[in-house]
C-alpha cells in the first residue's frame, strides 16, 4: 500500500456491515425466542399448590400418648377435574389432607392412587376454586442433560418459591441410592428443601417434566443433589390407575428378617403405619406401636409383617410389581387375602375390593 493504511476498501466494508447486521438479527431473533423465566413462572404458578397433612403418630417414648403431627408438601394441578400430582411419601398415611391454592383457598383432598415404589401419588379434589390453572405434563424423555429447569414449591413453608437450575443427570429405576424400584429420576442442582416434596419440576416451556421426591445431603438442606420422578412415570400412574393402600412399610430381609423371626424364605414387609379409612385398615392390618433403632435403621415396630399377598410370596422376584398387577386387575367385590406374621403366628386376613373412586 502507498500510504501504509490498513482501512478496508469500501466494498469490503459494506460486506462486513451486512454480515454484522445479519448476525445481530439472528442473535436478536434467538433472544426473542428464548422464554423469559419470570414470564413462564407467572403463567404456571397458579397451578402449584401447598399440601398440608395431619396424622396421629406413634409417641416418641413408650407409655406416652400418641402425638398429632402436621406435614407440609407441594403439588401441581394437572387435570380440570381436580387431580393433583404430588409425592407419595407426603400423603401415603395421612389422616387428613388439605390443598391450598395461590388464591389462599384451602380445600380438602383424598388420595386417589399412589405408587410408593416410585414416590408418586394422585390426589382428587371434588371441588375447585374458580378458574384454576391446569399445568401440562411434558415429555421427560425429550429432556437433555444440561437443560435449564425450575422448581416451584413451599421450601420450609415459604410458599410459591421459585428455584432454578439444570438437569444434572438421569437416573434409571433401581438406582442403589433411591431405594425405589419403579422410579426414574431426574437429578437437578435446583435448590430443594423440606416442603418442596411433591412440587413440580418445570422445563422452560412451563411443562411439568418431574415431581420432586428427595435430596441427598449431609447437612439436611439443599446441596445441589435433588431428585425428581420423571413425568413419564407420573403419566403411567395416571393411565394405569394404580391403587392406594394406605400403608407405610419397610422391607425386612437378611439380618433384619432374622431379628423379627420372619419364617423362611425370610422376606416380609413390616407395617409401620396404616392410614385411617384406607383399604389396609379395612383389611385389618395393624401398624407399629413402638419406635426402635436397629442397627442404622429407625423403625416403628410391633405391627404386622406381610409374608404374602394374593398368593404371591414377598420373597419372589418382583413380588411387589406382581401383587400390584393382581390387585389392579381385581373388580369391586372380589376377595383380597393377605398372610401376615402377628404375634409370632401366621394369620390370614381377607377383605373385598372396594368400589372404584
């Protein structure tokens, strides 16, 4: 160059300007297409509910009176006729359940179906507030690791709190840390604390892709290891019309089965709690009466130990799934028989299948 100038020629400058404008246009369009979290939250928040439970619990020390315990969880309205998804452990053995909407209206609810082995339950509201917003179940199979997500719930009682994060991993059923044989989990770093259980995990389109289940924590609070049951599992529960037993049990095997004198083949389900008015109470199952620590396990003992259900021994492979399939296939009025260990003796309990709700 004659004068040593490095300025681009006019034609090159025009080309560069056009490229820059096109790039800016693509960036602007992408920014406009990206959902704004505050907008998505305001749209879906009316579908999120607080769940308040109450139940009579075993006294903390022998000889003292039973205590009334209140519980707190979250849930999400997913059908116009009043079905609410939540976590099974929040409502499984509750004496009374109330659902509180964003408007402040509090309405009673009942358990329609529950799957403790996947920690998902469906509540039924017979009455709804005016104009309730219903959340949409999304496709959890389409969610990639790293996708942005957010949770809405009532952590430590702080109602309708939003916490955001990403999908950290996908955990398949029978993962050793979950203890839930039918649960497929999303792992997320979105903050989850007590009171979030049962609340919805949303994608950025405002679709429910999971139901909050539990956390892994050394401190007892959120440490970025939260788990939510995928919406695919929740949808299966809705489609299969799983039943609600009203039982909180603990599987006994190995050394624990020997401690409780479970007869061969040495597997049973220790009944710790039975919900009033539940099919389990109608059957005559007895819950525990005394708290005990055995090894590393805190248990409620003194209740029945189920050995077999509908002729299926709990020692058989996939026995719980087999029993559940048998029960859901029974019609109203058909007999259900359960063999339990009570006071060191085998006792057979029978009842009729109640009418479908």
